[in-house]
């Protein structure tokens, strides 16, 4: 089913199949931003990237323009494009937008048919279990990835392609906030109980509580990201850290389907 206007109930939005080289390149670049292979501030050399990915410069240039329109790449003072480095103002703005969108997604999910709601809860529950496994292993990256996927599930069931697209970009920007503000990739251990509470609120058909919890979570994330170093030291035991590359990493060659 697809997103519809008004109060009509909708199911999960089916992902759009990527059928062009530009789509595949753009997705690979997004993945590289999310996993830290292209750190904030990295200047992207068009010729080198085209060589690494095994693509021509035309579709690469178009894909880079797409990420520029999404706000993930910027034009620095020197020539070319660079991965955006987030500022404190960006951190506040991104999380404010998420705090506007995600409670609404929860409200929309609660309007779904009972069978669809059960499916949503099962998918969200699966991501919470991933988060719990990562926490038991002290695996910051796995916990952070499951966090992003939890919120992508919310986006996928909100019944709006526009909201899903917006939140998808905001989640990548959220990861860029972490890379920009901290020397290492880090997440907080209390992400797990917070997300358990999100699922419990939806299971209880309590959209108001879901919204309150989500806004509180995002406000706390802003405080953590913008905390002074001496304040951050106070909660070191509550954080999981992972090394992130200081320099851009080579990207794997794209395996393009025949006909692209």
C-alpha cells in the first residue's frame, strides 16, 4: 500500500526498487557517510571516487549532486564537494525536526489495522533485541546501527513517502552529528530501555506517551551531543565507544547489475 492523504489507514510503504546507476552510487555514498568511511569534512575527489567505485564520472557527479541537495555534502571554499561537518545549530535543528516527525509517525502507526500494528511491533521488537544483543557485547557500532534501523521502521510504517524520505535523511544527519561532535563514535547504554519503552507505549495504544518519550529522548540526545567535555566525563560509564577513521577509507567497487 502507498501513502495516502487524509485519514485513510495505510500499511507499510514498499521500498522503491533502485534501477539506475545513479541510485546505486548515491546509496553507496550514503552508506559510506553513515559507517564513517567518509568522515565529516572529507573532500571528495571525483576521479578517485569514480575509480574506486568502478563507475563513470557522469553518474557519480549526478549522485553527488543528489547528496548535496539532501544536505549531506557541501561546497567548501576550495573546489569540489565535501562531507558536511555538523555544527551545534545543526544538532539542535535536526533533533527538533525529528521530535516533530517521529511522534506523528507513532500516531499514524496506531491508526493501522490490528494485523499491521502487530507487524510493526514485531519489527520494532526485533530491532530492540538487536540493541540488547549489542549492549551485552559492548558493541557500540551494532547498537548504533540497530538504533537507526528502529527509527527507519517507524518511517516505513508512517504512510507517507515524504515523511519517510525526510526522516531517512535526518537519521544520516544524526549519525553525522555524532561523528562531528565526538572524537570517537559513541552511544549511550540507556538507548535500550528507552526503546523498550517506545515499543511498550505503542503496544498499549498510547500515542501521547510515545510522543512524550520520543521528545524526551531527542532532547537528551541534544544535551549529550553538545555537552562540555568536563560534563561528558561524568557519565563515561554510561557510554559505549568505537574507533572511527580520521581519514577517508577506500570504497568497495560497485557490483552493477547487467544493463545499468
